[in-house]
C-alpha cells in the first residue's frame, strides 16, 4: 500500500477514526493491527520476517538486561545482532555475495552452481532491522529499559507511517511515545492540521516533482549511450532533486501521518542541498540513518578521537557500510565510498583552502561565497548520484563517458530537449513546482519552520489559498494513471 495510492486515502482516515474511538488503553493494539495490515498488503508471507526480527530482538534484549555478567551479556548481544543480521543478509545480500564469489572462483577455473536461494526483497527490511538493532544496543548500553510488553515493542518495530522507509526511529524516542498513547488528547486542532499539511506537501514533492522528473531521468539513463553532455548533466541534476523529493516526500507524509495520531517522528531531511560541505550535507540528508551509523558504528570504532589515519579509516568504513545498506550492488558501494573520500579530501585540503582564502582576500561571510559552497556540494553529490542511479558500474561508466565527451549545447535550442518525455508544457509545470520547493526549503532554512507551522500562523485567506493550490497541484498535475507506472517510492527498494 503506497502513500500516494487510493487505498491509503481510504485506509488512513479509517485507522485514525477508529484510533480516536477505541478505549485509550487499547490504542496501541489497534495501531499494531493496522500496521501489520499495512505491511501485509505488499506480501503476507514477509510478515513472518517482521515477526521474527521483532521476536529475536525482544527476547535478546530481555535476556541481556536480566544478565549481570559482562561476558555473558556480550555473548547475548552478539548472538542477537548476528541473528537479526543473518536474516537481512540472507534476503538482501546473499545473491550479491554468491555472484561475486562465483566471479572470484571463476578466475581459478572453478565453476559455482547457481545461488540456492532467490528471494524477492522484503520491503523495508533494512529500516526495521536497523531500528531493532538500535534498541538491543541501547538496552545493552543501559540507555533504556526493556519494553516488557511485547505488543508495544511490536508496534515500535512496525508502526506503519515509518515502517517501510523510515525515519529509523530510536527506541527511547518512539517507545516512550507508544507507552504514553493513552494520554494523548483526542483532538488537537493545530497538531492534526499541521500533520495533514505535512502529508499534503509530501504528496506534492512526490507526485508533482519527483515522479515528473523520473520520466526524463529514466529516459536518459536508459539510453545513456546515445546522449550528450547536456542531457546527462541535466538528468544527473534531475535525479539529485528527484531522489530528494521522493524520499523527503515520503518522510513528510510519514511524519505528518504520525503527528495526526499524536506521535512525533524525528526529522529526516533538513534542506540538504543548502549544505556548505559534504559533512554538512550528511547532517541534513537522511538524518535518521546518518546519526544511526554515527552512534552505532563510527563512534564505537573510535570516531574522530584517534589518529588521523584511523579517523579516515572509520569514515571510509562507515560510508561503505552506508552504501551497502542501500543495496547489494557495487554501484552503491562506489556511491558510499565517494562520499567517504569527499570528506577525507575535504579534511586534508582544509588548511590549503584556508590559506588560499586568506591570501586572495576572499570574503567568506557573503552570499556569493555561500552560494559557491552550495553549488560545489550539489555538483559533488550529483556526480555520486550517477552511480547510485545506474543499474551497473558499466552503465555508470558509459554515462560518464557521454557526459564528458559529447558536448551538444544545441539541444537546448532546437527542441530536442523536449523529446525525452517532458514537452514544453510539462517542463513549465516542473519549473513552477521547483520554485515552490525552493521557497518552502528557504522557509525551513531561514525561519527553521515547517510549511504547516508557517501556514498556521498566517491569516485564513492566505492559508487556504496555499492549501487549495497544493491540492489542485497534486490532483491535476500529479503523475499517476495508466500512462505512468513508477509510483513506488525509491527508498522502498532498500
């Protein structure tokens, strides 16, 4: 069940209505039932994996907290983590591992049979696996107490707004709210309206911008060998915005849906393309994953409180893991590795850049300097996104070759650029939607306010004027229907 589907438009109001009607102490039971129904709408069988992950980590944390001996606690922690990661490996990475093992053995003329396992990737498995691992580690570290009620814990793992694509919530934050569901007021106008506006803006980002951009991006990447510099550069930039609007749009809908029911999920995006460095970009992009990796991988390895060599090793490992988390392919590994290298090179060249700035008397506290930083970060991330979007390393290489060797500026003026799925009218709609995106991101960047919070402070005529335009935008200019088949959110694949 997709957030941008008619099914969800029926499902969500029914869930909310019953949620506010059932006895307060049974609210979490109703949300648990609704969450499992939501997940099983994709594939009933994979609910077994969700139950298994829930059971393994709940029991593991229970035994860890009850055990006082450090050695046994460590063994229990390792067993719980490995048991949960094994399920993830089997369903997501085994095919990748087997294929690469076959290639290596082939170098020694040893043939390996086809993979004995072939699974359809369970939707959201990477998200709920990391969420449950974080819970177990937090219990081990003594940061939280265990949740003795398995049904509350099961809701923490399966809460439907953020189940399949995050945010990857921390146990102390989300579990604490689940325990207090019975204290939430039945009706809070500002909370409900703010949540609904957040959902509407997420739908606009997804259906009007991301899905429209995907038409052009998919066409260029599919025929990369026939494209030139202009098309490939525009498609790379387009995918940078597409994946932002797609994933941030999902996060907006998830945060808004949870807020309607009185649950606050963590912010997952904070104007990432206004970042002034790659490090700053990762403080703003997929915040729930980047902070998870920082707290549970980077810092335990030593973080930055060690020698420079070890610090760079830790950074590179963390970003390689981030790449693998996104998918079982070398393209994702390269994407993660590039971001790790960006940060290492940035740290190594910082003294040189500071020296150049001082010697050349470059003003750093002006808009032009800040704009230069932002464009540089956008260019670097856009280059890395090429590997993320490509179906193979070979396709990425072909794409880059066309980008740097086939200069063709005339396609901007002879009408060719409008032959890749978006005609002039569609391009004009896209440009207007991108202007709206820029204004909302500027609002968040400058005022530190969400769109819903901003509109609630405005006069009624202005608020409803904006909301009506957004509704019309989604209904009239959203991409859906028979001619369009790519409505699924990109991060559902991870």
